[in-house]
């Protein structure tokens, strides 16, 4: 689960990480009032959306008057911000964060994350703050500093000093960085976060450290322990189809292709998508209906796929182990009749009661194609989406 910047900064401040003075606003009037309450002669108005690259997309605007703040808020609120990370449809802007302008001498990068391969919490830092860290890692890996924390020992002072001096900080700044690292470590562990990121962490004109931006990703599987954090969820920033899928205990991720895929089992779903791509197609989604699904859930999954207007063909690939193929067939038939199927449908059923399932499909009167193998199914779906 992602948090907005203003929510993340509230957590930062609660844990002792310095952040700029700021207020969140959901209207033009509230944004202007926030600027006046903050005082000063310069403010930054930031769109609150769950995506990076806001600055390059016009989602971060510097203002020198209350009128400028109002104009920036008017332009952003109610719009959809499209960045290189948001997808082509962008994300809706329902709130803006109004902050006082900070004098910046240097920009750094700092993050704490769960390194699953190492089984440790890792801290990453770089003097290349304000840049996409993926670009830094790919083009200048030597600029990326890394230290891993032994869970039995915790973050040790020498690790903080190593990162601080590696970033070129002076002694007081190294001490301040150590306090910030400890605060981030407490936050990551206490909130069951998978990522806590500051980009940029700035050195102000008077030498202080300040978290100019904030990103916190929480582990969905641990939210039952944090009802106060779960309440911060903003569903307007999530794909409506993914939310509907979660309500029916389906694993769904929207993609950019035009071939809808319904599969049971994550591994088989990935293999199906790979074969679709191999034969020249593009999957419209990842959808795993699970191993013990029912006809009702299959029907919901099918309707979910067809709710995507870009879908030009549907590929159903089911291997019946725990799940029965005849139940899958019943769900397909029910959903296709309810939504008036108008795109080609390719079905591959193998395993438990596959013969019965195929018979049900054959007797349904639906315009569909059955496939004898996964490769055959992928090829037929790609051809159908292309109109061949």
C-alpha cells in the first residue's frame, strides 16, 4: 500500500525526521489559506498522487504569491497527472501539498528497504539526489552506497558514519544523518513498511538535513496490525478493476495489451503471458483465479476482463488440479451470457474433469475456440486479437 507524500511526511515528523513546514489542501481556497498560514514569500504546490516523476510532469509548481498558489491549485486539483510511472491514463489529483520553499545547497538520495535476497533491511544512499535512482544504479553504480543491517544488532553507528562520509558530509551533518537513519529504521520496522525513501534529502543553506520529499510503501499483508495506517488508503489512486478483483479474492493486475488472460495459478499465468508475448501478442492483464475457485468467482473474473475496453480477445488457460474444469466452464458460460460476449474467446482446459468442462462449453452455443495445448492457445488468441 502506498502513502501520499503528506501522509509519509506526517510519519516522518512523528519519528523525528525533519520535514519542511506544509499543509494539505483539497480546494483552491484551502491552498491559498495554507500559504498564508505558512507565511513567507515562496511556496511549492505539489500534486498528491501515487507516482514518481511529478516535477517533470508539471505536478510540482513553485509560487511567489498567494495568487500563484491559487492558480497552481486550480490547475492541479481535479486533473489527471500523467508521468512516466503513472501509465497513459494518469492519476487523479484530489489534494495538493502546500509547502514553504526551502533553500537548497545539495540534494541527496536516501532510502531504507527490505532486501529480500539478503534477508536484511538495507540502506541506500547517493550524492545524486533528485534523480531517478534506477538511472543512477544503471549508469553510475559507483555513486550508490549500500549498507545492510543485522537484525540482531540493529543499525550501528559506524554504518551511519560510513554513509555520511561517503556522501561528503561534515561531522555535524554525519551526526544528523545518523539520527535520520535511526528514525527511518524505527519507522520501517514499526509500520511494517517495505520501502521508506527520501528523494531528495537536501542540505539546506544553513547546513541542516531536510526531507524535501517522502515515499512510504507499506506491506499489505501486515496492515491488519496497523488499522490507523490502513485507514490512510486512497482507493482513487488504484485501478478500479484491481479493487473489484480484490473484493472477490482474485489476483488481478492491469497491463497495456489487448489479450485478456484468465489462468489458475501465478506460475501458469506468467507462463501464459510469456507465450502470448512470444507469439506477437500483448497481455491486457495478469489474472489468477486461484487453485480452489468457484463458478461464481470465475464469472466475476470473466466480467472483470471484459470490462477493459481495450480487450480484443480472451484467453482462458486452466489446469485442473484442485479446481474442477467443469466449474470453470460453468462460470465462463454464466459470465459470457451476462455481459454479451462480443470478442473472440479461446479456451484451454486440462486436468480434473476437463472432458466434462469442454462438453459444457461445446453445448453452450457460445462462439469460442478450444485449444489442444498452451502454445496452440496462445497462437489462437494472438491471431484472434489481430483479426486473423
